C-alpha cells in the first residue's frame, strides 16, 4: 500500500513533507468528508509511513499512517528506534471526536509520537480540534506556516467542504444519469434504463454514504422510487438515508418512499428553504423525520440530490451543489427531457463552470458501457 510507495523518500523540510501528505490526500474520494493525507518522518527526514482518508466511514488519514508506523516501530524495536523522535505531518488538524471513527488524538497519543505538524485547522468537532488536547498531553504540536502550506497545496485541498462547513449547511452531492445528448427521458416519458447496471450500482453506493436523498414531487409521481440504499445483491442496507420530497404537489399516501421509518416533505421549490428545514431540526409541517440523523447529530451532514431536472436545476442554479456524479450513457435519444434546464442562462458568460475532481479515485471512470465523470461543482 501507500507506505511502501513512498518509503525511501526523504523530505527536505516542512513544505516538502506537506506536499507528500497532499499527494496522499488526493488519492481519496471527495465527498462529505475532507480529503486528508498524513506522513510520518524520522529525524533524518526519511518517510516511515503514510496514509490517506478514503471517504466517509473509513479510517482517518493519520490512523492509517499510524498503523503503518506501528508496524515499522515493532519491527525495529530492537534497533533502539524511538517513536518519540518521529514527526507526524497531516494536511488537517487531527480530530478529537468520535464520529464514524475514533478520535485521532487517542491514536496519536498511543503511538508514542511527540511531534505533530498540520496545515489546516479543523475546529468542527464538538469539543473543537485535537491540537489543544495533544498540547495539554505535552506533545509539540504546531500549524505549519500558512504560506508553506499554501505552496504545498494543503491550504485549498477542500474548498467545497470548508464552504459547507463554514456556512453550517450539509455537503451537497448530485447525481445526473443521462444520454450523450444530455437527456434523462424520451418524449413519451420512458427512462428506465438509460444508464447500465454498473452505473446504477455506483449510484446506490453513493446513496449509502448520505444522510438524506432529495427528489421532487414530479419524480415521486412518475417513478415512485423507494430511495433506499441497497447492497450489490439489492438488499436494503441497515443504515438508510431519509427521503426528502421537495415541491408543492401532494405526496400520495401509497408512495414507496413513505415505506421507511421517516421521510420529509418540504412544500417549497426553493433549495434554500429545503436546507433551512433540514438544518433547523424542525419537523413541524406535515410529516416526520427522525431528529437523530443516520450519522448522528441533529442535522444531516451530507445530502444527495437525485432529481428530477427541475430539482437538480434549482440546486445547481442556486450554486448549492458541491459535487456532481455524471453518468453518461452511450445513447442518443434525439429528443426528450433535458437533465438540466436553466432557461435564465442565455449567453456563454452565464455558464456554470465545474472542475473535474483532482482526486485520484473516480474523476473519470468507465462503468460498463457508461462513463462516470466526477466533478467539483
Ligand atoms: C482527521 N483525519 O483523515 C479526517 C478528519 O465521520 P468521521 O468520524 O469520519 O468524522 C468526520 C470529520 O472528521 C470531518 O468532518 C472532519 O472534521 C474530520 N476529518 N479528521 O483527524 C482525517 N478525514
Ligand atoms: Zn480523525
């Protein structure tokens, strides 16, 4: 794994160390959790271990690096190697909270490492970041010079995550499964299926990572989706996102998405109103939604926009989509419903600009006959 790939590398200084940690971070998958990378160096600058965060629900970067380091430590314990002489470099301040995984501060303290350097502060945990905790335990903990962090690429690794974090709203992912000519249904409304089974499985795997899935009333009325997260065999996973319907039309009593424990209807078209309802923890009007979101906490950390075109266009147009998975099927429908329609955009300068994700995993991939493009919006 990663540890072996950068073993024998020697860092020349902090900027160099961070650049290596950034290269690790970029191997992850962008989403509701930030991209984070970590390396551990010996006093002579040799890189002893490295790690990165693979996305929500998986080990944090430093925990992965520490696993490699502890192995190294054990195998060299007879040669007088002292972990206290090593330095842990991380692109993000270590966490001090138990979320999907345990606090990184505990793992660092247990490793015997006494020196920690990080690039970007992360005060988002319930008790703030982990730097203060490590310092009070006597470790030498410091934030790398901002200019060096910027030059190493550590400062702007997670612009969308920071924006969502600072504005107190969930991270927003959107799906769009379309034909080569940008359509999601034929003129007669037929749409199942434009993309192939591999694409649909991938879309399911994204569902399993989110707290809520948002669709419009139109999608409920035409497709009647269940909006559940399923495994590869089609079985419902134990942890389910909360279905959220947006729009003014009624949600039929027999709608499939009403079959789960909780669901929410926000009788408004405005994405900001939907966000406000989701983050207010107020489930007043109409229907219920559990106040404990699947990942804990009182508001969702990650929502997925599943369409249809009206809903997706509203979120895109409002600049509230952080990342887009575009499933491109090799069909030309010729006519039919466009996946996105922003009629107020009438000239080139109105265009929304997206960037292909820089992370190694999944910016462009082949899924059966389809192509998946992963954009930061
Ligand atoms: C770290 N190292 O590699 C990452 C951190 O749901 P969890 O438990 O994965 O927690 C997610 C939060 O932890 C995330 O919002 C951010 O504040 C921090 N991410 N922290 O120490 C890591 N990915
Ligand atoms: Zn952590």
